[in-house]
C-alpha cells in the first residue's frame, strides 16, 4: 500500500502535522491538500505516459515541499528530489539518468519555470513535462513499486541512485523508530535540507503522528525562539547547527527537549561537550546511510562516548570485516557491514538489484569503523579515502579532527599526494580563522605532538574554501 495512504489511515485529522513561521497545518488539512495536488498531477500532460512515472521535485525547504512530495507519492509516482544547490549540468544529468516524465516546480523555483505548461489550483507550483523516455530496466523497476530515487551526496565517486520502494520505506521507518520513539506527543524541530533528508525523517514523523516544526533560520536566537514557542521536544540537525546553539548566551534552557539527534557529518567531542554544558542534554549521534536508513543510534551512551554512533538498533546486525572478508578482532578497525530491514531495493544506474549488491544479505558500507569493548561503534573514515604511506594506513578524518583543534584552523582537508618512495604522503589544505596567518611549520610540529610520524602532513597549504557536498561533508577527490 502507498505510504501516504498508510499515513492517512493512522493520522488523527485534528492533530497538528506541520508548524512553520506563518503556517499551522493539521493532518486533515495536510492530507487534503496533498490529495488535491495529486489529482492535479495526474491530470497534467505527460504524467500518463508511464506506467510508474518518475517525477522530479525542485522546491525549497518548507511546508510546500512536504505537500508536493506527498502529492507525488499519493499520485502513484516515484519521487526524485532535485536539490537547490545542483548546477545546471548536474540537474540535466539527473533528469537523463532517471528518465523523468516531468518536473514539479515549487512556488519560488525559477529554474525552467518559463517552460511550465500547468499551474496547480490555489497554488503557484508548476508542472513541466519532459520528453517521454524509458529506462532499459523499466519492467523490474516498476515491479518494485518504487517511492523514491535518491542520489547520494557524492563524497567520492559517481552516485548510482538508490531506489526505495513503499514497502521498504515502511520497514525502514519502523526499524528506526524502535530507537527514536517518535510519537503523537512530539514536536520535531527540523533544520536539514529536505531534498537530502526526507524518507527516514519527515515521513517517519508523519507516519508516527508527530508534529514537524520547520525552522527557517540557522541563527541560534531564532532557532531557540521557535523551540520555546512550539515547545519542541526533538531536534534533528547537523553538528554545524549544534555548535551555533551551544554558543547561545540567551539562557533559555529548553526544558521540553527530550532528544537531540546529530547527523549528516561527524560529531566532534568539543561540539558534543559544549551542547551538553549549555542544555544539560547529550547529543545523540546517528549513523544514517541512504542504502539502509538508520541502523545505528547512540541513545544509550551519548553522555559517556559522544563521538560513537552507538550500538546497532534492535532490527540490525553489524560486523566489522578486514580486507579478506573475515571479522576483525575486537577494538580493531574494519569495514562496516550491515544487514536488516528496509534496505534499498536496487541501484538505478547501472541497474543492480539488492541481491546482486549484498553478500548473503550483508551490505558493505565502505565505512571503516571500530567497535569498543562495550559494543559501541566509532566511524574512523571511508575505505576509499584511506592514505597508504609505505604500507601504513592513514585515516584523513583522524588528522583533520586534530588539526581543527588548533586555534588558527577553521576547517581542514587531508589528502594523499603521490611520492616516489613512500607511495603516498598526507598533505593538508586548511581554511584559517579570521585574522590568523599561516605558519605551516608550526602546524606540522603541532601535529607531531599527537600523531605518529607517518600520519603527519608533509605539507600544509592555505585555501579560501573547500569543496563540500550538499550535506556539508568534505568532497574528496
């Protein structure tokens, strides 16, 4: 059954579903509006040309995004988010690879708006039909009853496009909520881009009857004013948001807060400690992965081990394996393998069903991790980003975390540089804090105090910016 129909069956029509600066919308109103938009979509030219149409959504964060996303799903189409930050060629590539039958443009989206042929009733959302095309694997794709196609943020390599069906989506949100315990009494303050975080978050909140509070500002004073006004019980954000909140001097203690989830980028000990000190609540780091959902959440040990991503949720199994595919010894680093419910159905391009990707039901994440004696998992880096220095492994993330503790450094990226004798050596690009000057020798000597010699960057270069993915992660080359 369609996930929107499942939400409608479970919802209490009079309860608040969404709250924003200028909108308060009940479940009844949200479902009515999304249903009306779904009927409009089905009447749009080009929609009927596919047995299971794929529709791109280009819309900014907000209530409108949620209404339109639910409308696309309600209409029986597969939702393909088109993120704001994509450049023109990247958008065109997404359209080509997913064979979209059309685009839904939000009210403030100007891209290709002059080509739109239909506008939604009582709305400025618009429909742009695209040239009818079919995937080479159209039949197996349609058999999945797909709900989403989402391309990863692309820290390394070319994203394959993850296909997620309605059935797997429901499995995924049920497994995640075994640890989150989101329910009708919760008001979740939302801070992240909806084009990148929607299926195991906002869909989860709606499915379990919670109210989503949509923040429109990253400024700590305004976020906390919204939290105070709405009595928010949960916040879902990135370490960037929590560092700003921790620095707030207003004195608001946020007494209604029960859960603060950190995701999208690694949580540092300093940000966790600052947030805990400011609000007397631990930051709970989650490990989300587009192929699986939320298999790890640090609910039980956030105060004692804030940089851990926690233990596996009840529905998931986790193993750390070495290069030969066998489990590593305790407290050793290995690749993180996971199996459990709600795993993706297929990669879109090139087409690979789940069973062709997994090994006996296990998915290799590409993340390198370590498990301590208490069973807590710590992410150490990406397998593809490891720098091999004469046979010794250097994890860029470890070196970056250290360098960013230096009082002059705002952000850092460590990469491998070819070396005739050692194979590869680490080098660091740094963004300095305002008013600071680069002393590369001093930074190198500072690293030597805490790192093994082979991990120390041989060169430090000052840069004005570092390329990031949409979710704020360093883009590695």
